[in-house]
C-alpha cells in the first residue's frame, strides 16, 4: 500500500497502454477502460475511467508489485502545477477522503492539462 504520509510518484512519462494493460486489466470492473498510462523508473500510474491505479514495483527483481486503487469518487480536491522555464516538471496533487495526499510528478512532455480535465470530468 502507498505510504499516504509521503506518497509521491516522480518523473512519470507517458507510455503506451500495452506497458501496463496486462498487469491491471484483471482488476477491472465490467466496462472499465484505460485513459492514460505513465511510467517512472520502476513504478507506474494507470488512469482508467473509474479510478487511478498506482503501481509500486518492489524488491530487487521487480517481480513483486503493489497495486493501489484510488477511486475518483474519493477525491476531495486536487492541484496542478504546470512546467515552467527552469522547472521542467509538472505536478499533480490529489487529496483523498480518509487517506491523505498523493503527489504525481510528470516530465514536461506529459499533458497535465488533459489529465486535469479528465479528473475534473469524473470528480465535479
């Protein structure tokens, strides 16, 4: 499970859905689809139309993985910080009811505005 006191996924870059589809699709409910997939060095984040799935790769071999399901219905607030001239990363902070804050840091080529719109469509 994500340590919600210090939850942070850093340097996420967009990757093809196929990178995580086989891993997360067995957990899907009927009709659930992937909207976007992002990978850090080892960890990943999958945005579906129902939730965010954070994938924490553990151990030396990376065979052990922790999947945390974060439903959009539990988001109370979120904040987006776009990339600047010197700071080339974008950040997305989400506050979940009863869980706390989760922070995602994206590389500059990630379309954070699109992610923000996607979350807004499911939260508001």
